[in-house]
C-alpha cells in the first residue's frame, strides 16, 4: 500500500488534490481473485438430461376415473364415498382389466396430509392401473 507524504517544499496546510486509488485497486484485485476461485466451484454440477415439462390440459373422457381425497383423508370414487382402502383396491381391480385401461385422476385437497395421498396412490398401483395423474388448479398469479 502507498500513501502520499508531503515534502518540505510544499505548503504545510495545502489540500491534497489527488485521489489515492491504490487501496481501491487492491480491494478490486482481491475480489477478482475470489470470484475467479469460486465460479468454477459453483458451476460444477452433475450433468443430467432434464425432462422438458409441458402443461397439457387434461381431456376428460367418460372412462376417466376421478378419485378425490378430502381434508380428512376420505376417498371419493367419482363423487361417491369409498368406505376403506380395500374397497378402493377392489374397484381399481375391476377397472384395471378393461381394454383400454382408464386413466385415474387424483384430486387432493390442499390441506390434506401427504400420507393420505400416498396411500391412495399405492392402493391404485396395487390394483394395476398404470395411468395416474394429479389434478391441480392453474396458478392465477399472486393477486388474491
């Protein structure tokens, strides 16, 4: 680092009219070195081919099955209450043998525990249905 020292020939009370930029340059060089070291660390990631997501609106066909799970964990098959998981599996088994196999659309309440949705999904998979989708509301923006 450097500093400006007045000599005996200059006035004792004169104002220094030049800016000492050496500390500024030192700080900028340190920041540059820090950035050069950290950028390769940040950009090192595992290279994977990520899937492309598209939002395709579902076409409701008469053969589609809608399963709803309310806030209490109750399961509804096309609007009718299903008493327990075994009854759900038996209904799924009947539908799974149809050709073509119907799609199942799961509508979960926003406040329902994930456990209830997971158990419902597991019961549908145990029944043999392979086409399962989740119905959500479109994001209408932040205005409420």
